[in-house]
C-alpha cells in the first residue's frame, strides 16, 4: 500500500491567526492572545463545574498516522461537538486530550493505538464492547491494529455515535454518581 493510504497527521505546531486551535473550539480571538476565553487558566471550560474528559491515543510515525486513526480523529471531532452541545445545559464541559504513540512504542503493543478513554475508563467498558484487531496499512507495518466490537459490529474507525453513547453514559455518572 502506498502513501495514498496514509493520512497526514493534523497536529499543527502553529495555529492559524485569529482562531483558537488549542482547545479545538475555533473561537475567533485577538492576534495577541494565545488561547480563547472559553477555558480558564486551569484548562476547564468556563461556566462548567463538571468536566467530561476524553483521552485518545494514536500512532504518529514521521508526522503521519494510519487511515484508521485519521478517520477516528474526524469521528472524535463530530462526537466532541455533539457532546459539548448536549452537555453544556447540564453544566458539563467536555475536553479532549490527544496523545501520540511513537512507532517504537507502537511496535511493542499495537493495540494501545486508537484507544479512547472517557473519564479514565476505556470506551469499550462504557458500551460493553470488546477490543479486537485486524491488519491495517503501511504506517502500521505488519502489526494488527485495534478494532472495537460493539452492537454486533466490528469497527476499525470508531464512529461518532459510539463515542457519543459512551460519553453520555459517562456524563450520567457525573451528574448522578
């Protein structure tokens, strides 16, 4: 498989002027500011007393990631937007933390890539899913990559709907522990 199966990582060391990319809120702001006002200095959404934390790990090799992780990133963006809109009226903020897995670490344990935690619990635990594996692409080499089995299907790309479901289940624990 050639480079057309690889997706450039969307990680940017610099951000577009006038928009906040630090928090993925894309809020317009003065050029002199480094981040928007939607978050406090402690990293929590202003006006939100409760935070739903989503953490995602994925392989990054020479600035590239595999199609599976690239597609999951798009699904995460959709899910994050929906969760923020749905949970804001309840006073729950949502933050996303992305972590890169270097290729050397990936080779030791390929199933740690494309893994999502919601409030320190794996997504599969929230949705009563299972982890599987299947061949992926050139970026991943001969290693099988992580899949998620849920609702009678196997997902290589984790769909927004599954992430939203897990997020809402986690949020319900926050408001009614």
